[in-house]
C-alpha cells in the first residue's frame, strides 16, 4: 500500500508541467487529488477533481482549500507547485514596474496563504505533508532574475519555518529544487533567451543540458517522484529539507 493512499491531496499548478505529472502520479498511487490551476481547459484534461483559482490572492487560496475540504475532506497533503518564471525579467535596474510584486504574490505569498489555510486542520489531526516546488535558483541565483530568485529563496525560508512550527504535530515540510526541466514555463524563458541572443530555442536547451553531468535536462517525472516520496507517510523522518533534483548540476 502506498503512503498516500486515500490521503486528501491538494496539488497547485496542476494544469501543466511538473504539477500535472505530480497530480497524476499521486492519484495513481491512491491519493484523493484536487488539482488547482487558473486554466479550466488544462484541468479538465486531467480526469481528476479540480478547482479553478487564482493562487496569487488570499481569496483564491482560501477558495481552493475550502472547495477541497467540502468535496474531499480536510487537506492532508499540500503540494505547492504553482508559480511564474523569469522569462520577462531583466537586470535589476531595468526591471519592469510591478514585476517584483506580481512574482512575490504568486510564487511566495500564495504558498504562505495556502500553508496557513491547511495547517490548522493538519495540527488538529496530528498529520500532514507539505511539499514546495522551489528551484535551483533558490540556492544559486540566475542572471537577470532578481524577482524569481528572491521568491524561490523565500520559499525555502517558508518551508523551513513551517517545518519548525508544525514539526511537533506530526507534520513535515520539505522542498524540491529542480534544475532545468522542459516545461511550458521553461520553454517561455528559452524562447526569450533565444530571441535576445539571436540563437535558436534548441541551442538554448542544448546549453542548458550541458550544465549537467548526464548531458540532459531533468524530466517532470523525475521531479514528481521526489514530490511523491516527500508526500508519503514513509517520509516522516525528512523535515525541513531542500532536495535538489538536478542530475548533479548546480543550476
């Protein structure tokens, strides 16, 4: 029996990329998954329960948690995977107005609001798993990504704070830090970089693959497997950890 069987699981950013693969993987192992994203078209294709919500607002986060609780029961596993990337960022002195606030609202404030919303029930029940998708940019800053870098660094601080606050109550809080994964969000950044440098998108991905000893980028399935482990009952001895999934590379 899987350590997520029958556990009510809320997965954000589940419409595409790592979140989609993680939601489907957890469901295949018996979790009762509620998928959350902004695009109903993408969520419908999953074949799972879903909620369309803007997780960059306290109201959207509260609604996602409330709908999950009403339809499936109290959230026992939270996979905080949603976010926006750095494709439109520039060096810090040329950053577009408002980009910092938008990035923080979605990448850091949303996970904070979601964590607040699920933890009270987790503490009362004496069990919970929280898994946050950060990035290798949460440890090693990338060029021209001050907002994204800062949000992903901040997410690790949030994860560690939850680990300390909730650890005495049978709850664990951990993060995965993927390197380059060929998701729609990463494709946007590759296109932006290719346009800026006057090279092809495939050339950008070839350079990214060369960062890793394996000579390739990480797959969504590889990240999802680590998420699934951290979400399981068997991972109870792991708390407050940032686990890099980057094939031995740093970025």
